[in-house]
């Protein structure tokens, strides 16, 4: 329910808008931009390294998140070498993610390719044309390879050395997506990370900071769902230079999330739209308690003292969707093998609550919900020979209401109070009860 979405009416506007010029950056001609390249701290590891031994025949290595791929061509290495990709904290201006490529200082007989693939979430509030791959030099300044190959959301550069590298966005509207309650506001800012000329023909330094002011000459109209300034039904936008404030309407709009956009002209050749998708949600949620019992062939789970808060995650005119947070006390008893009962309090890991409005064309005044958790426990057991042993595994515990095969969705008289009880054999729940109240 948090997926980045774009109002369909704006899809065609994301294509470059007609404009022409001499190819020189209009930003560099029109703005007072900082001239010093970025100097930032060196990143620190944030996860485990992925390694692979690659030799003279070449090969590939991908980061743990799958976003960065190293392609080593045949002949680039003369001996088998263990290469590594370690995720590090992203410190470069406009950084999306960063990695340390090792062994640091490794040089190659032929250029290797670094290929970064961006996700829709990476590009929220920006566009693929803003993607860059940068490297941190010995003086802690950042530079990018200008000779990059762009294929949709994938950017490829070639290098003959390993060091710290980062995927970057040269311009972006922040936040790229957000949630705001009805009647409340959220601030948005345009950030522009321009390039500083470098002595090298292949590299260009990145500005000391992503500029968030004095950008008015390269900005155009702000709009909400394509309407300049917005309107009462979708919300309004007011701006000053590169900042703007979106104010949500008093009730959730029929088209939700709304698209807040600004025209942006990073060069004199074209204009584009930077879009932030804002999900407008109601101000109310639920809190309450629940319990359930699960029985299987060789174990039982008693879920008592379940406490949950349901927070609005998405809202439309027909229904509201909520995400859970909270804890539940579980008691696990095993009969085969015979184990001592284990009891503990564990956090709710996943779930959702969907409440259909009284005016909804389907499932009016009804709701469904589920909570899920899979805690890891260690059991003290006895084998068939009577000898004690311990075993550790994950215990799946589920409560589903209104989602069982053939089940009737529970209903409500007052939307502020959701209470009930029942069973759900499809997940082994033999009994359950719940009470959620809207303050």
C-alpha cells in the first residue's frame, strides 16, 4: 500500500516538455552556484561484503541488494582475484546508495563496467536522467564519470580502479513521496546538485552541497494533479523559490495519492516535471486488544495479551487501510516431541486492517484484518528414548478475520468500535476475540 504511484493524468507530462537552446546548462548561466566540489566523510560499512573470485576469463559480481553489478571483461585480470562489494553509508550529495569495491586500489588491464539499476522508489521525486555514478577521491572530494551509458533506469560507467562509489541524483524533489493527514501540510524542496568543472576530461566534481535556494530561474509552475496551485478537492500548493508547502484537503480526495509537481529545467534543451506522490489519510486510527488459540497435529499456540495500534496507511472514499504495531504474548506447547512450554512477548511483524465505509458499493460497513508474527524460540524437549535435547526454530502465529474461505466479513454498527469473535480453520485458529476502538 506504500508503492510509489503516479496520477495517470500526469504520465504524459513526465516526458520532456518542448524547449530548445544551445546545449549549455541554463542553470549554470542563470544561477549563482557554489563552485567548490564536495568534500565529505568517508563512508563506513553498513552490511556484510559480497565476494567472488574472478580470474583472467572475467566474470560478474552483484551487490547484496542487487542494485550494483561489476562486469569484469576477459583479460582485465591476470590472476584469480577475490573481488568484493561492501555497502557503506552514503555521504555524497544527492546519494542514493554507496559501496566500497575491493580490494581497494585494485587496477585492471582493461576497464570494468559498473552497472547501477535504480528502482521506482529510488527515482521518486526525480527521473532517470538525473542518475549519476560517483567516486570519492583521495582528497574526499566526489567526482562522476561523464562518459556514462544510460538505458532507462540503468546507468553504466567504466573504470580501471576500485574505491568507494555511490549512486547519485543530480536533481530531486524531496520528499519523493509522503503521507499527510487531512487538513495538514507537508513541506517540499527542490534540490539541485550541479557539477563543477574538473581538469580531467572524464570527471567532474559535484557541488559542495545540493543547492536548495536561488533556483527560481530554472523552476516553473507548481501544481497538484496537474492543476496549477491545486484546488479545494485535491489540496493546494504555495511556494517560495525552491520550497513549497502542500496543504491537504479537509477530506480524503477521490484520487489518492495526489501528485504534487513542479516544472524543472536542468538544461536549456528541455523541461521536465519533478513529482512527489502524497497520500492523504484521515487523522484517526484504532487501538485495542485481541487473543486467539491455534491447534495443529502436534502443537498448540495460545496468544494472549495482544495489544495493537492501527495507523492509517491509505484511504479512499470507499475504505481505509491500516498498518499494525504492537505486541502479543504467546505460549507454545508441543506434544511431539514432548517439550516444555515456552512463553514470551513478541512484536507484531505484519498485518493490515481494512474498514469499508457505510457508503461503499461492496462490503459496506464490513471489515477484515490480520496480524502475523514468526518469533524464533528455543525449546527444551525429550526424545522418544527419554533423553533431553534442545531445538530452535521459528513459530508461525497468525490471526485472520474475514479472510477465511467461506467466512462472512464481520460488520460494524459504529465505525469507531470494532469488536467480535470467531474461528478461522484455514490457519488453524480455533477461537479468537478482538476489540478495537477509535479514540
